[in-house]
C-alpha cells in the first residue's frame, strides 16, 4: 500500500468510527423511546373513554330523548362493528362525504334533535365537545384489528380524495408550511418525533390507524379531528372549523392511502 | 372574506397560466379544481387569536410550491430561478455592516420553537425553530432531520464574505437559493429580527460556538 492509499484508508477508518459513534448514540435514544412506547401498550386508558362513549351511544338524550343506536355510520342503522375502518365515505341522506365525527353530528341532530353548534364551537376536551372524543374512542374501538377499507368510488368520494391531496400540499402562513413540509418525505423527524410519510401506504397507515389515541403526556383522549386541529396550529394556519370539509378531505386522503392496514384504534401516544 | 375572494381570483388566474407554462394539466383530479378548492378553504377555516384567515392567501412562491410535481419538474427550471431571484431581492443585509452577534443567544433562539401559532401572543419574541429540523451542536441530541446537519458549519466554511452573505441570505429568505425549500423565510416573513439573525449567524460561524468546537 502506498502512502496515499494508506492515508485514504486511515481517513476512511476515522470517518467510519465517527459515523458509527453518532449512529450508536442516536440509536440508543431512539431505542429508549421505542421501549417506552411499547411499555405504554400494556394498559391503555383509552378503554375508559371507550366505556364512556358506549354509555353516550346507548343513553337517551336530546329533545327527542333518543339514543344513537339507530345511527347509520355507513354499514346500516345501528351497525358499529367495522364502521370506522370504512370511514370517511359518502352518505346519500346528507349527500356529503363524512368522517366519523361529522357523521356523529348528523346523527345527534337527526335522531336526538340536538343543536350541534355548541359541539362544533367548543374547545377540544371541554363540554360538550369532550363527548365527541369518547364517542370516537368507542366507535373506533369497534374497528380494532379490522383492515382499513376506504376506497373512493363515488364521484364525491373521489373528489374528496383529490381535495385532500391538494390540501396536503397547500402552503400558506408565515412559515410557508404545508402538511407535506413535515409529512412529505420518508424517515424524517421533528426533534425526536418520527413523522409518518402520509403519501405512502406505510406512512398513512402509521398515522391513520393509530388515531383516535390517548396521549400520555397530556392525559387526554384525542380524536382525529383534534389531531388535525393541532397540526394546523403548529402549521401556523388559522383554525380549521370542526368537521369541516378540509379536515374530512385530509382524512379521506390518509384513510385511502392506508388501505389494507390493520386498525389499532384507539391508540396510545407518548 | 375579501382575502378568500382574492385567493379564488388568484387561483383562477394562476391555475391555467401554470398549466400553460409547463404544458401539463393541473395534477388535481376531478372535483378538486381551483373553484372547488377555493370554496372548500373558504368554508373550512376561521380566525383564531393572531392566526387570521389572510394566512391562507398565498404569495407566488407558496402557490408555485403547492404543486410539487410541477414545481420540481425540468419544465419549471426557469420559473424556479425567477422565484429564487425574487426572494433574494427581499433580503435586507445587516444595517450596520456587522454580521455576527452572540452565539450563546443564537443557541437559545435555535432551541425555541415558539411563536406565530394561534395560541401565541403577538408581543412575545419568536424562536427560530432550528433544532426542530437540524442537528446543530453535538450536545443536543433531540434534533430533527428534515434539514441537513449544521455541525461544524463554520469550521468547514470559514468567514469569507461569500460565506457570510450566503448564510445570511439562507436564514433571511431560504427560498432565495432553493425555490421550494422546506425552511421558513425567517427575515422576509418577520419571524426573526435583525439582531436575532446575527445571533444565529454567530452560532453557525463563530469559532467559539459549540457548533464549531
């Protein structure tokens, strides 16, 4: 070996050592977080919200003193099992594509005669909107271990998917952020938080199948609407209206991209 | 609602023009044309705190980069250069000719992700959000990966005038050198002031900074 190639070999060895050290350090931190996440799976407080949601589902309420048990979530009146895995979808009675939470508002209004405006306008986690988190926990829990099966076929579903895709890439605000800024590439992180790449099947599955979720850090149950709301806050956008079309469109984009992935709802997060 | 009407008008004008310049139809499928999309935006958002609806109004850069398929294509090369030049023209250079502030202050700004959300107050200083996306010092292992590592940034580059200018321009307006960079335009959008940018410059370029140790 001549002096030049020895020099190169030595240089490469040093580079490799540095790279390995940096990798090992990162790996250790990441491993710790993953172990923590795994430990959390043992007892998910979301179960308590599921129980509350089931009570709300079966309890007569509103001016009509009716329960939600006749609510059609897409699989026929009263069918909850597997319904969440097929939402959002088109509903003929409203002539709209609806996600779980906008559909629940429809049922509360039509079956129970409830004025849903206070539910739309209240802050997340406060009455009466907190009921929506419990209901979402209950309904999504009835699709646990079932494959996500949203395939846009109705023209309005296809339009909603396209609108969702366009919304995903729409930049605005003082930081020029779009959903795609953080969720448009494979394997990225904000600080230590891994970001799902929502345009891929794997990434969409990681996001879509794990919400609604109980968040350990805040001790709160978050529905998908709440999750999206806080994404837009951090995106420095104005606030999305609860159950508005932009939020349903993004859910349609995620759900359809997650096709075939197993629902793990309700999930648990750090 | 005036801004939404403006947005709709902008989309209607910009849509066909963009399609013409690339010779490609808009990438959005049926039902997501400019009119439908503008209508959805209008119905789906509301003012909250300091985050007003006018934040949905796009400037030319944002509109161009919201269609990444077209924006990144070879047919858009000239348009990208034009957008970069327009962004470079917004850069205000240091008013007193001094480029570097205090790297310790820069570290604090890099650590802070505060500011400009609807839960923030307008009168509080904004953070730089730098660690959210960049590795910067070896000590801070909680860093994001959307941006490149900045470890040893100044050590590798020195403090020549070209380096000072390029670094300042990148922080002030990241789109001046990469039309659709994921990085916010900290100076141009009023996220950070001149003194704060100087502190970040020092964090990156001061030989005493933990970036370069």
